[in-house]
C-alpha cells in the first residue's frame, strides 16, 4: 500500500457535478453574479458575521487587509515565523517591517509572552495564525492589543470551523482571511478565499480593492452609457487596487462545499483523535496541546518527535517511506531562513521554540479521502516504526 502526503483533497459527487454543470450552462454573467452573492451569504451565516467578501485566495485577502491598514514605511507588523510565506509577503510589500514572533512550544501557535516582548511604539498590527486547524487561544492577546490600539488580523487559512467557546475563529479580530485552496478543508475548485472586515467603513472599500477600483459614479447619470460604461475610483490615498475575484462556477463549488464542511471537519476530528490515542504510549511523539472550550479541526496532523543521540525526525520519515511507502512532510521552514526574506532584510529573529519544533516536527498524511483501510495501515505502520526506533535510541 502506498500513501502520499498530499494529493487530491476533495472529490465531487455526481450531484455536485450536476449542480456545477448547470451554473456553467446558465450563469450570466460568469463572474461577479448571483452565485457570488449567495456564497458570501452562506459564509456570512456560518461565521455569524457580516462584511464578508469572496476573493481569489487567502493571500489576496491579506493583500487587501494590508492596504486597509494604510501601512507606512517603518510601521511594524508582528507575524509568526512558523507559518506559510503568504502570511507575511503582503505586509512586507506595503513597506512594513516584519517582526517575527515565536510560537509556544506546546501549542505551536503564537504566544502572548513573546508578543509582549516584541511590541514597540511602531507596532501597527499583529497577525494571529490558527495553524494546522488549531484555534489559538488569544483572548489575552486581544485584551493586550485593544489597550494599545493595535489591529488584530486572524489568518484562518487552515482553520475554517475551528472554535473558541463555540464562537468561530476569524470573528474575534479586526480582519480575517480564509482559504479554499485545493489542500484546505474545503475548496472552490483549487483556489479561492474569503475576507472578513469588522469595520463597516473599511468594508465599504473592499469592493473597489477587489475588482480594479470599479465603482459607481457619484452623480446621477442621464444616460447609462455616459460619461463611460463604468467608473474607477479608490478611497485610499496613494494605493492601487487589485483583481482578486472569483468566478461564478467557483462560488457554486463553495456553496456546495459549505454544506459539507462540518461533516468533513468532524471526520478529521474523529480520525485525528483515533491516531493520537492509538499512539498515546509513545511519549517521544508529542502532538500540540489543546485547551478547554476549543474545537480543533485538524487541517493537518503534525507532531514533534523528540530526538536522541542516534535517532531523530528524519529517521522516522525515512523508515516510514522506505519500509511502508508512507510519505510524510516537514512544515514550516521558518520564514526568516528563506533567501527571499533574508534578501529583503527580514533575516533577524529570536524564535527559539520555532527552531526547536521545526528541527524535529513531522506532518503525517491526512487528506480527507484517505480510506479507512489506508488510515489504519498508517497507524499500524507508525507504531511499528516507533517501536523499531526505540530499540535504536
């Protein structure tokens, strides 16, 4: 049996395909139409918040957020070093200085004590990444930032459906983004995202930022074709708009997937708990700790493998692949280590926990369409491999 780390994360049923085929045949227009509005309404109802906007990716949502923040050169944005690169690039692009925050070693997400150390008078915003499907308990961070008028951005690319006290992540801060990439818990045909903006005044600016500055004329027109077919304007000084729109067919896929999201997430939760409980006797394999009233949706299944003098994470990955054809992965390369960020002046860091975790973390295959037979095979294979490595420790 062979199990790849990644692959096609979602399959569409014949009923899904029939629904999407109908949109292809009948949608008019094929973009920015009624299916976009319906998708946004469905999503808004799910997170119980208004001011949500479908966009082409979570990265696109962060680009818009970076514009709404009106960042100036020298403004600082605190971002976890342990995350995907798209979390940081939009803010650096606007001239902000990126300050790398460390993670809590047990939770693998941002830590309030580290943030307190790194906040300065120049801190404009903090990006909280709910990584791996884990809902970061950042209520203390919110209270701390509110006193200092620091904006909070929630990156929920991997955590749609995660909760704190039955409240969806992405609804606590000033802004949030969600991803519908092919590997996420749901997808809009491979790419897509959603943006939430708390402030109504700022939310009003999103439509222009999302679609090349398109807007209505500010005066009554006597003829629909004069002075031109449409207007272009933007109420943000010295900033250019983007084009981050979704097609009607993608929005249709989003509508279909939203109906299945909770079911998919529960399957992930059940499988993750089974995997973790099955390996509970192996103290050398540590999964991130959870807290009371938290709902972790397990976008990924990652752990820390405590090394010895003779074996480490690489030993585990190599044996699983060589002996059982199971491909695991390593995530996430600390952003300050990439040549891109070094060349841009963001190579400095104080992130000891990020280093320690990355050097011995392992991410197991966890795509939604893995069969029960494959999943049980993976559990038994990991058990056997851990036992073999124990003899070498």
